[in-house]
C-alpha cells in the first residue's frame, strides 16, 4: 500500500511540473499555488496529494510501453523558470489509450481551479503568438494570456485596458482598438465598449463615443445621442445627418455642413447668403432668390429671370444674372443697365428703355424713329438726321441747321426745325417760308429772301434800304 501511495504522489508531481505549479501545504491545512514564474496565490483549502514546503523542484518522467511511444519530462523552479506553454501529457498505456488516472490528476491539479482539458488549452492559443486569447483559461499564469491580464491564477484571460500592450490582437483590448501594439481609445462615433474612459473624447452616450465639444451643435457625421445634439437637428443611426432639404437648403435653414446649403455657406448652424449676394450671377450658388441679381434661385443655382426668355428681354433696372438677360445687353451689379450710347442711341441700337434712345422710342429692344419723324422740330428726340425737319440730329436731339448758326438766318426754302432757324422767322412743314408781309415787307422786317422786301434787299434776315 505504501508503495502504491508513493507512486501516486510521483505521478502528481509530474503533472504539476508540466504546468509549472507546485502546491505547498500551509499550516492551517490550506495550500498555496505557485506559478513557474514564482508568483503564488492562496488555494481553496486543503489539497490532496500536497507535499512538504521544503521542496523546491519536481521532476517526473514516464516511459511508454513496448509500442515505442516517446517519453516526456518537465520541471519547475521557484524563480525565473521558463514553462513550455504548449506542454501536454503524452502518457499512454500499452494499448495506446491515454492514462485516465494522469488525465484526472492533470485536470484537477490546480487548487480550486476550474476543470479544463488540453483541447481547451490548444484552442485558446493565438496562432501568431502562442499565447491564450481573451476569454480562454489562462492555464497557470497571466503571462500566458495574450492580453497579459487575468482575474486569478487558472481563470479566464481578461482584455487589456487602454495603454496596455495588445499582445498581437486588437481583440484583446477592452476598447477593441489597437495601434502600434498598444490598446488605444476609440474615436468619436465608435462603440465605447461599456465605459466612457474608452473614448478619446471621454464622453459616451448610448454606447457610442461622442464629441464632448459639441453637445448641441455637432456637425454632420459626428456621433449623436439625439437630434438636439446636431446642428442639423437630424440624428440618424447614431450620427448627425444632413437635413431633408440638403443639398439645397435655403438661407436661414439649419445646417450641419456647407454641403447642406444651396448657398454653400453654413455659419453657426444656419445656411447663410453667399458672398456675391444680392448680385450673384447666373449659375452661382444661392440659398434664396434675393441672393441672385436675376431675382431667381432655382435648385440652389441663380437662374435667368422670366423676362430674359420673352421676345423683348428684360428692361433697364430689372434684376439680371447675365448680360444676355437684358434687352440692352448690359448687366451691371445684378441690374440691367442702359447701353453706353444712352441717352442718344441711334436707330436699331439695343435698348432697355426709351430713354436709352435719342428718338425717345425703344421698340422691341431696338431704338426706333419718333412719331414726329421726319419733321421733328428742333429740340425733339431723334435717332437720325432724317427724323428732324432741320435735317440735323445731334446727341439724340434735333437741332438748328448750320445756316441758322453761321449766317444767323436760313433762307426761304431751307430745311428748318423751328421758326428761329429761318430768317423770315417762319418754318412751315420743315421749310423756311416767306413772311406774311412779302413781297412788300418794310425796312427792318424779318425776311428770308430779297423778294420778301419792297426794297428788294434782305440782309442778315432783315429788309434793308
């Protein structure tokens, strides 16, 4: 019987050596479990098969039966010992089956530890590092965990907190984020994994990391807890989103980005007028008709006014977005303006108002002859000399003929635009005519010809002796 007990104790020591653990019986009947690295923790109580505290190392070896199976050995020491992480028992009986006694001892060898088998250990290894992944049994010490963290000896591997080494996989980080081998904090919009401390913003809501700086005016794309957190007043799937009117929201509408606004300007959460307002040209971005020179904003773009499409285009003073909107072909500061020739533009010149034309007549966008033509008197508007009775149109006005200016009096029969043009002081039907006293007009009476005077002498528009 004593020999049998000693054999059992030998087998137990071998199992403990393989996993780097020794049980030492304490004075109160309990035990302390130590890892191969020299770290010890209290056990659950008395441990069957414990040995004396004076022992510092254990070794065991087993040999296979005649079928030629190889032997396995393992050892542990109290300081700086290295323990093979993938060591397994390979004891077999003569018929090739694993020894059930050693299997039972291996599974229950940790004081108070959970039961586990070798298959669990193998599946827990990270393929890249050989360490045990988060959530797997640590098989003896925290150093075997990919995270380097464990609740207690023999229990589950924990995740590593922010700043700790990720040991090869972001999945080992409590934050779920890793960079350069270190567990990182989660950026705005990511899952906070249960604690605001995992968020780079240190602010979490509804399971999302949110930006601490914007509690009521977050821009589009920023994580949100409610619509009130967003400048756009729209929170969709945890992110601030554009308002329904985007991308052509009118001036004054809520916005979370410039792309929400027709004007392309979002200031303090409101769509604002573009810099070119109120004279934005055709095709420019706009958020209201008032932004456009044409007074027309369609689908976020300044458009031509309705009058630009009419037979007669827009008159002077009407809003415009381009010169082509205006009858005068001139658009200045968002308004149709008179052409350069105004106010004396000649026939057929483009015009936007009658005042653009010398004739004072703008018809169908073109300067036209006045109603008085071709006998318009001096001083009336004209678009050509043919409009004037005097035959002279200067700067859009009919003026006296040259004879009236040079000789002082135009002779009878000369074209005239006013009585003053004629020496006889009579202009009838655009012609200078003889005075009523002719042909016997007395000395000093106005005349336009010698035949008007009884003296038969007319000098400088007066009858002479």
